[in-house]
């Protein structure tokens, strides 16, 4: 260790020499010449300039308490609700078992390469999303802001889903379940429920008290407001101390869903109709692979299931030790994510197969009773004992004179649903048919809560890590900042507790986290591969893991994944213009949902959200490229102030020297050969800034 270090550090402010350190008469004389003194006020761990990080990174940065905690946190974040209610739907609609082919291809060619970029660059620089991109190049600082804005929008509505899960969980502690039967008034079944179903009525009328349109939201529903408040309180206490608090919760949020899925799997495969449901989902329809939409759906599902571009993976990676094998982590998490999606699909369709067969049996029983009343069957035989052959013959004769309901298993299985429709309507109807229904409802909604909270923790960590990259905020206690953020989100989330709450959530889900995330992901890849440099990033991975990414990684990073991002982005934009965006409005008279176009003012809000998630990238670029702001203090670059000068030095500041701890001298900084760790945190002796007058 050089003995010169302490002389250069005074109360955390590093005093830079004024002239060339290797002047004519040596370093000593250079300090005697009049000129300018530059004081760098950089907090510990702040970025002073590109490539000026210390070997050991930020000594104050939080770290995972163990490898298992990191692995479970990233599993809890990436394995979310989409694995349960989105992937099974896509698998059913896009060729059954054949859909696994484009899914696996897109996983290998898109998901895994992007995953490694985010996790690797976070681990390398040990910074949040904002600091990482400003460090790679100040012009790219807007990427971190865009990522934070999009994450904020998604976190707003994602916690509303957790709110609904809480409400259903509380209502599951009763027998029979409140959504098993339609309510009656003086012996008359509620007409709205009679036209729909008991589960649909409980969802739209009891839970949401849905309005007729997004234009008429009505007042907030107090029961949903209380559940929303509870949701944000739970999230606050989990993330208020960062990974020190959230890292302990992930043992439950990551492992409990697998326990519940296994319980449902064991019960599901023993139910009548499970084989029909599994056959319907997994039977390959190879001809579907010729449709471009199938491949686009697979790419989109992979992109969103990993939680890319939210900044969370960068934050998680930044808490790792510099020598952590992030390549192995990426492979393990990717395989786990894919296997979980397939496993969940098997469980879901085993239960839905049981529901479909139960509905067909009920339909046939109702038809038998009708045929008995019409005289087409022997009234002396109970409906339950009438043979299938007798029933079919009677049904054919009766259908010639009047329209009879045809009970088809294929139609029941084709009645696909995704998202909230699958979780709160279709699956709850299947649960009602199970013996001991309250138990199955309780563990099902606890599973959804665990999945939702696990993903919400990841998004909040990514957002908070980005916020704390700002020096003025990092001086405030994390508990206070987290409390303020959760309070703001709760207040803005009140809009989701009105009668139009689900309509607003659908709009946010369609616009807030689609185009913006794809743009951010594309810019991230360009920043790392073409600005930071794919060769340098490859060397960073080699230094950290001992593994050098080969041709597969180079091809996907440099060509395939960026092109795929452009295709996804272009198709999303084209689809918005071709198809007039609609939401599913509940009709009390029809007892069903009606596709309804968004009004112009709502579309204006949607477009504003998209722009809010994209515009920070060009705005920051223009501000820093053309120095539009008189004083542009970069994130993590501290502040520079001028002392005892009589001339302007703005154009004379050059960042050319770096202190060498081992040799005790000053040498020019070479971004390609400075060290094996690339951009690093400022070392304990500070950074030299050279000014020539």
C-alpha cells in the first residue's frame, strides 16, 4: 500500500493537482504553480468517471447473506403470476405441446442472453440501474430513468392483483365458499347471477362491484381500499431494509408455490377428467407453428416471464460478490423458470379437465330432467340411472322439435381464460367442485399471494436501488424513502378500487409495461454490446466466473436478440394501430363481458404513460450531448466546484490521470487495459483531475 494515499484524502474530499503531474521539474513544482483547485465531493462508492472503480467495489454495498438467498430471491422474482395464468393459456391457444418448440427456442435465443447481460453488468459494476448506464456512458443515463418509470407503473397495478388475492383469501375461510351458489331474494335467484355463473357474479358484482364502463367508475369500494392498504403495508415491511429484510421473506415466497403446485398436482391427476384436460393442452398441433403469431407470443412470454428491463435483475446482481458465477445462475434460473411454467400448466389443466367433465355431467343431467318432463324418457327411471344410449336417442328426437343444449367436452375445454379470468372465475369454479373446497381455496390464493409478493419485492428492489443511486436521496434513511414510495403508490392505486378498477388495470397492463420495457431492453443490449463493448463484457464475464462466453453468446448478443427486440417492438406498435384497443366491460343486463373500445381520453393517458417510459432516454441524451443544462451533475459523479480562479476552466478539465496504488505514481487511464474488472468504484485515494491553464 502506498504511503501517499492519506495525503490525498482530506475529510472525504479529494484534492486534485493543478497541472501535469510529470512537469518539467517534477510533481513537486507542479503544485506550486498558481491555478485552479478542484474539489471532488464524491461519497464512498460513487462513480467519479468511467472506469474509475476500485478493485473491491463499494465497501458499503449490501450483499446477500448466502448463495441460497440470492437464488431464491431471483426465482421468486422471475417465477411469477404469468407462469400460472399466462403460459397455460398460450400453450392451449398456440398448438398445445407444439408451442413448447418456439418457447424453448426463444428461451435459448432471447431470454438467456438478455438475462446474463443484466445480471452480469449489475454484478460487475455493483450499482443500481441508474448508476450502471450512466457509468457506461453519461449519454445513456436515461435508460435507468426509463426503466424506473416503467417499473413504477407496473408496481402500481401489480399490487392490486395482490389486493384481490387477499380479499379472496379472507373469503375462503367459510363453508360453503361464497362463490358456490347464486344469491336468492325471496326464493328467486338473482337474475344477473342466473345469466352468468356464481363465480363470475362473485367476481364482478361482489368483489369489484364493476361499473358499466370506464367512463363511470363510481366511488372506491371500501373493502378493496382496505385490502390495498394491507398489501402496501406488507410490501413496505418486507422491503424497508432492503435485502436484509426481503431476503428472509423469499424463503417462503419462493418455496411455498412449489409446495402448493405439488399438492394440486397429486390431487389433480386423481380427479375424473384430468386426462382429458392434459390431452387437450399437450396434444401437439404442428400446423400452428406456421403462424408468425405463435412465435411472437413465445418471444413475448419469454421476455416478460424473466422480468427483463425492470432493473431488478441488475439490482440483484449488484448485491453479489465480484467472483460469483453469474453464468451458472442464469442457466439454473432459466431452466427453473421454464420447468415451472410447464409444471404449472400440467396442474392447471388437470384441474380444468376435471371442471370441464363436471360441467358436461351437469349439462347432461339437466337435459335428462328436461327430457323426462317432456315425455321423451321413461318417468319411472331416475335421471341418474338413465343409460347414455337412451339419453342420446331421446335427445336426438327432442332436438328435432326444439333446440336442446348440446353438452360437448371439447367446447368446455376450449373455453379458455387467462389472467384474472382464469384465477378468479374459472379456477375458483373448479375448486368449488373439490371435496373440502375451502382448504383448496386457501392454499391456492396463498400461492398466488406468494407468487405476486415475490415479483413485487423484485420490482420494488429494482426501483429503490435506482432511486438510491441519486446522491441526495441516499442520505435519507431507506425506511423513510420506502414509506414515501409505498404511500404514493397506495394513493395513486385508489383508482383501481373503483367500479372501473379492473378496466384501468387492463389498460395499465396493455400499455404501461409493454412498449416501454421492450425499448429499455433493446437500449440495454445496445449499451452493453456496442457501447461498453462485447469484447470487454466477455472479458468481464471471464474474470468473474472463469468462463469465456463463446460463439453462441456472441451471436445472440450481437445479432439475434437485438433483431428480435425490434420485431417485438414493431409488431406491438402495429397491433395497437390495426386493432382498436378494447377492454372487457361487464354488462349487468347480459351477465357477461362486452368488448368495449377505450374512450379517447383514456387512450391519451395510455399514450402519455408510454411516452413517460421512453422519453427519458432521448431527453438525457440531448441534455448531456449538447450540454443544454448549465451545470449537469451526473448521477454518481459527485459535484465539482471551482476555488481561487480568475479564468474559465470549463473547457480545460481533462480526465487523464489515475492513481496507482501499487506503484505510487500517476499514469494515464486506459479504458481497455486499466484492470481486469472494467469500470470500478473510486478507490480510497481518489481520482486525479488534470487542468492545464
